[in-house]
């Protein structure tokens, strides 16, 4: 991507709105190839589970507000077990709303509850 493009300007604005998330911008063909990204793609690499989420900016009206929303909605897993290790990331997340499910992990119903909770989380992502 052209570092002087309007999309790059919006990217920089989004970067300024989420200081806790590191941003990087590259127009290097080698870097794009290494990460399997195309030009005008925002790739979010999550630290929590090494997952990657891409936002294709081609043929879309993407501004800093939409980029910020994309990052906030995808910076954490939809369903995260709350424990001493994950609590810091959950509480420091820029997400404005969290839904808490308290369930007994030893219960035979736990896997089914979690499956349903993940399904609902995906269904209502960005809507609640």
C-alpha cells in the first residue's frame, strides 16, 4: 500500500485512537508475501492465541472509526476463560462490554454450554 494514500492516513488515525495496540504499516512486497497479505489489507495478529484476522480495504469505505471498531472487536477471542493469566488482557481490553458466563468446568454440561456460548458470541458479535 502507498504510505501516503488516504487509507494509510486513516490507518494512522486509528493507530492514535488505540495506543495499547501496536500498529505497523508496510508497502514492502517481501513483507506482504511473508504474511500472505495483499495490498490494502489490515492484518490483526492477536497475541492471546496467535490468531490472525484480516480486513480487506479494497472497494470499501473504511475510515479510522471502522478500523478502530475492527481492532476492538477482534483483539480478543470471543470467548475467553477468565483466570489469573487472561484477566489482565480481558480487563485492559478496549472493549466496552463483556458478558460473563459462570459455569462449573467439572460439570458434564460444561462443553455444551461453552459451545452454545461461542455460537451466541459469534452470532451477536458487534451487535450487543
